[in-house]
C-alpha cells in the first residue's frame, strides 16, 4: 500500500500543535488549583472565626481551631485518631473544609480557570485526534504499529477517558497530572521514538493487531489515570495525618482534592476496568502468538512482562478486595503496576531482543 508522506508530515505538525495546546491546559489547571485553594483557605478561616467567635466571643485563627479539634480527636486514644463511628465523625469534622467533596460533584463557587483548562484540553484532544487519524490515513492502516504510534494513541486515550469522566464527576483536581502525563507521552513519542510513517511489518499484518493492541492501549490509558490518582492519594493521606495531629499540613492545593479514601475508592473501580482490559490483552496475545508462531506461550521477554503486569494488578485487586489492603499500601501497589507498564513499554521494547521487537526504532 502506498504511503502518503505529505499527510504523514501534517500528522506530525498536528501532534506538535496538540502537545503545545495540552501544555496551555496544564498551566490553566495549575492556575486553577492555586486560585481555588486560596479561596478555600480564606473561606475556612472565615468559617472558623465565626464559629469560635460565636462560642467564646473572641475570634482566633483557623489553625488554632484545627489544632484544638485535632487534640479532641486524638484524646480518645494514644498515638492516633480514634476508631469507630464516633472517631470517624470526629475525623470528618477536623477535615471539613480541608478536602473537596468526596462525591466529586460539581458544587461550590465557579472556577473560571478550570473552565478554560477543560475547554483548551478538549481543543487539544480534537487536534490530537486529527493527528492520529492523519497518521492512520497516511499509512493506510491502524495507527499503532510501532512505539511512536502506540504512545501517541495511548496519550489520546488518556485525554479522551479523562474528558469523558469529567461529564459525570468533578475530576478537575487531577487535570494537572493528566495533562502533564499526556505532554510527557507526546514528547517521549516525538523525541525518544521518532518513526517515519510506513507500512506494517509482515508479522503485524493481522486483524489481531487491531484487537490485541487497541485493548492494550485502552488499558494503559486507564492505568495512567489511576497512577495520577494514586499519587494524589499518597499526598492527601500524608496531609490528612498532619491535620489530625494538629500540625500545619502544607500543600494547600490539596484543598481542591477529595479525601484519600474517596480517591482510593474511585481508583479501585477504574483499575478494575483496566485489569479486565489487560486480562483480555494477555489472552488475545496468546491466541495471536499461536496463529503467528504455532504456540500460545514461549517465555518471550514481552510475554513475560505482560504477565508480570497482570500479576501485579491481580495482586492489587485481590489485596484491596479481600485482604483489607487499603490506604497507602493499595496506592503503592497501583503505582508499582504502572511502573511495570512503563518498563514494559520503554525498556523491554528497546533493550531486550525478542519476537516482539516491533519498536520501529
């Protein structure tokens, strides 16, 4: 099939424009977090002063209220917050105004910077989609035949999943991390894995490429978002511990982020979807291997690391659902799983020889 090099050049130009537009969205999301956290901090101080003034007649600072409330929380037991229903209620009282709505609904004051960030990201995703489609038409095939195309298509999936999720949940708090990761993926594709548009290698000319790799791209996109949420969960958990201990927590931007527990619950649901996709990826890869090489499993490096990723996320799902591995332990398992995904893509494809050496480099 003839390759349209002109359309391929347009695809690369659109990809550059998309990366620059994502960068603008990243800045807008960061500005929104800074401005929203300042507004929430001011509202919290006003609320605490009104509350204490109504009780004692002498207004004090919000930090003093937080410290005294934290002392009350810790008074029921040495070394940490109390347990049980009363303890959880006391914890929620201390954290009130310090974390965002756990239901992740669109409530509260208008946030113009966030609106701009989401609109610019939607524009970037449209340009990004045009770049991916141009690459597909230029090559006359699906646009994920090498590492450059896998990375650029994966970045589009990350942006698309996030924008769709914004329709039902207020996930603007993770916009900075998501757009930052998308920009990194596009830069990695352009700088680290540049590949001219061209035909597929003979071993990849199969319908299983469409099925197997497309689901792998979708799973990687979901895992990217849960990785960002796991990072926020660890930061928020540390901040919550400081608040409950009556300390100054820092990281004021986390006022716009829901509690660590809310982040963990949503990450678990998303990881369940990603795990189902990755399970299908592993099974489809085995079927394709049997058709291409006459065996379902051959301990090729790529096959081994695909299985390692499945094991890590299976351990995460099992530990979180049945063994009570909640909190920071589940977040770290999610992060380890994503690091395995990155290693499988960036290192296994380029360093280890094998039957899956289709990086295009």
